[in-house]
């Protein structure tokens, strides 16, 4: 079993956030912090230790890309989560993994493993 990761979870739907948190725990990871709005997430990026982040692309109608920029500046890996096609991602983020909603635990496990390996 790989070492558990600390995850920054950015998702505006409370029920989805709870479901993903449960999946992360089942996979041996833990949520270091969670946010549902862009401003809140940017603050957490600055003051929270995390190994990887999972970012819902659309937070209450606001794109999550400023959060992704803040994470990129900290040299941390991140994964987008979206119910839309990954082609909606701006060009500068097309090389980042995207997790399709509804999230399945197998897909979550696989995308975390791939993302962590790519970061090394």
C-alpha cells in the first residue's frame, strides 16, 4: 500500500465533498483542508500543507483556475474534477489530469497514483 497523501479538496457541493473524503480515507489518504469557494481555497493553498489537490472546475459559477495557479506556484500537483469534458480546461492546464464526475473510487485511486508519479 502506498504512503497516504494529504489532500486539499476544493469542491462546492457538500455531498460530493463528503463522498470524495470518504473515498480518500478508504484509499489511505486524508483531507488536509477543504474549501467550497475560490477565495477560501486560495487562502488554504497559502497556509496549508498538502501533497496533492483535487479541484472542482466550477465553484458556484466561478472557475477554479486562480486556485490552480496558486497551487502551481507552490509546485504541488493537482487534479481537476469535472462533470464536463476535459476540453473545457484552458491550454495551460490541459496537461493536468482530470477526474470525471461522478467520481468512482477506482478512477480516484488511479489518477492520484499517476499524478504523484508524474510529479517525481
